[in-house]
């Protein structure tokens, strides 16, 4: 359950080291001096650091305290990707038109809610788009931002159903490396975000991504209505462009603070920047192969 605003938070010593005045996670010693300690002891020490260095406000929330649950979800996802097509090989593909429509409309609604919460909370709390540290207090707005960050993380768990529907409909050609990499990696990215930095600079990523997903799942909802809607889906190319613009904005936002004195962990900004570059490269490759080279090949076949 979510903790109440009035609940007192006791900050453990390891957490205070991580979230000190400078709030630079990159400055924390990940591997304390253990002398002749065994590899197993070092592993235990590191695992305990992972557990105890999180934000105590979000630790009691579902899937947050330990990395084990989200790792099990990720492992199950990879097994489904690997074994799902084989299980469907001798089965008829499922249409799933009604479930798909309901799912996509629900994701549109959830994306609208998250976008609203990120936007309104950041405005009420007077967030800066250039440098915004995390509010670790039990204040109403601090907790409100932490909650929507958790919902954004949990939405990434729900979005694994995208792949389930593709496999059940025998659309295996759409379960690409980009698809699996994007869906799987977002689990760990936002697990670490909710556990260590639920808010601050991270609000911009959640807000922008929720905005893009309103249109993305709106597109999928229309596509689920069948072939009669295909002539109305001419804007798919521009949806991909919107996603890439999102990546450019997030890369600029995260990299800016690597060159300024901002009390937000450099380690997270660096990780976000490198991760976004990888997504941008994969989406550019997809865009080129689908909308540039693909159209050229079609024209060549017609001539």
C-alpha cells in the first residue's frame, strides 16, 4: 500500500550517504572495503546496499524494495518471447479484436492520467525544466510526484502485454530486437527510478513519454478495429517521428545537467543519456528501413 503523507520516514545511514547535500549517487562506494571477504560476501554486501539505499517512501510499494520481483518479471518475459512462437506454431492465430481495443483504450486513459499528474504536480511544485532535485519529503506534492512515478513504472509492466498480443496473433515479425529491448529495459530503468529518484529530473521523462503514448495507444486502438480503419492510419510515420523527437528532447535534458552543478545524481543522468542514444539509433534504423528504403524498394518493383 502507498504510505500516507503523515507517515514519518526514517532515513537509514546508507540512504543518507546516497542522498546527501550533493546527492550524487556516482560518488557512493558501490563496493565497500571488505578486506579478504569472499566474492559471495561482497555480493551480499552489494545486494544489501541496493536494498537499503533506496527512498524509504517508495520501498513499501509493490515491486520496489527488491530487484528480485522485477527480475522475475523480466525473465518470464524473455521466456515468453523465446517459447511463445513455438507454442503458437500449430495453433490458429487469435483475433482478439475486443480485448485489444479494451487494452489500448485503457492504456490511453492511463497515459492521460499520468501525463496530467506529471504536468500538474510539476507546475504546482514549481519544478524547473533545467535543474530539479528530487523532493524526498513527505509533503503532499512530494508524495504525489512519487506516486505517479510508481504508476509510470507499473505501466511498463503492463505494456509487456503488447508482446503477448503479438505472439497470440502470430505477428512474430513485429517482435523485433527493438521491440524486446525497449519493453524489457524500461522495467529496470524505471524500477531504479522509483526506488532511488522518484521525481526530480525524472519527471520530464515520464511526462513526455506519457504524452507520446496517448497517441501511440490511440493509434493501436484504431488499428485494432480492423482493415476498414487502415485508410485512416496514414499518420503512423509521424508517430515514429514523434517518438524520435521525444528521445532527442530527453537526451538534451539529461545531458545538460552533466555540465552544470545540479543536485541530481550524475549517474542517473549519464545512464539515461546513453540509454536514450541507443533507442534513438534503433528507431532511426527502423525509420530508414521502413519509410525510406522500404518505399524505394516498392517504387523499384513497380518500374
